[in-house]
């Protein structure tokens, strides 16, 4: 009888208890969805993105948003729309839309080719953190679908 009780206690401690903890944590902290494109926010007009505050953030002043193809022509030459904005804190944001996801990925490759050898660190969403070589400022670049952002 004692052996049966010991076996049952060991079984509970080794199998059932960790399962309960793991399932409880999954319930409390469900996996977050991957990043996706918001077509309404990224809708293009002849003057640029329809909702620049949705793309660049609310601190980007509309008059400081400009076409980015002239800033990074080798990276953004195939972009359908590419804009560059400055935030209220002085940071810059670049957003570009391409015909398809492969073109956006090629833009990311072209950026790192242009920069040369930089040490990158990829996060869970596929964005790459790195230090801008000329200034030493922190930067992040990546693409989701047919959108490239930096």
C-alpha cells in the first residue's frame, strides 16, 4: 500500500503538477499575435500615406514627412511609396510599401548591403536591431508583408 501511495505522489509531482503550472501560465499569458499590416493605416495616396500619424506615430509632424526615395535610392528604388518622418524627440522613421513581400525583403537586404558590416540582433518579430555606423545611434529595421520600416 505504501508503495502505491509513493508511486502516486511521485507521479503527481513529476507529471501532473508541472502540466498544471504550464497550462496555467499559458492561460494567464497567451501567445501574442505576430505583427501584421494594417491596410487602412498603410493606404497610399498621391501625396503619401493617407494617415501618416498611424504609420509614423502621433509625434511626427506632417510638414516634416518627406519622400524617402531620394534619401536612400539604392534601398527604396522599387518602392511604391516611401516616406521619411522625424518624431518630436528627434528620431527618424522610414516606412515603405512595395509590390510584394519579396521586394520588401530585398529592400532590407539592400539596406544592410549599403551600411556594410554591422552587428545585428534579430527580435521575435523578425526586426533587426543594430547601431548606425556613421553616428552610433541605435536603429531597428525589418519588414512585415510588403512593408519595410526602419
